[in-house]
C-alpha cells in the first residue's frame, strides 16, 4: 500500500497518468487550465510524490522527466476499497443504496450496474 496522495498531488498524478513522461514545466502547463499554480508549487508536489514512491524522475540532460510508478487503476481500486471499508464496513450494497436514495444514479448507471451483476452471476 502506498502513502495517501493528497487532492493536490492527485491533480499532478492525473496529468502524468494522461501522458508521461513530462517535465515539471509540462505538468504545470497542463494543470494551469484547472488550477492557478506556479511552477514552484508543481515542483513541490512532484517532490512529495517522489518521496512517496508514486512517481520517478529520469534525468534528460539538464531536466527531469517524471513518470508514474503507480497505475491509475491500482490507485483507484485501493482508494475506493478504503472508502467502502471506512464508510460502509466493506459492503458495497449500502453505498449503492445511499446513491439511489439521493437520486445519484441515472438510468444509464442503473443499466450498467444491472449488466455488471448479470456478468458476475454468469
């Protein structure tokens, strides 16, 4: 299990999952569309992610190219499992019930869940 990644660090990871390797400036440029962060802020977040072994940096001349060491699917699976454990005692059905009670499930979501359940039963 990896150390917890903050929301800010996750924004950096999302950029690297989308396309890597990237320089710090490349990451900052891509994040600038969503957040008003300086290059130094991005470099700080990259350093934190390296310390958590979430990313690696390869030297390319005078610059570093950053790449993720954690696959997005693995991270999402771990985080969603921890969330379900913490909030719903490890059971998925109370989560789905909660979403349904709050009208958070669209007809498409319901159809996808039904299809998934049919697959799991087969």
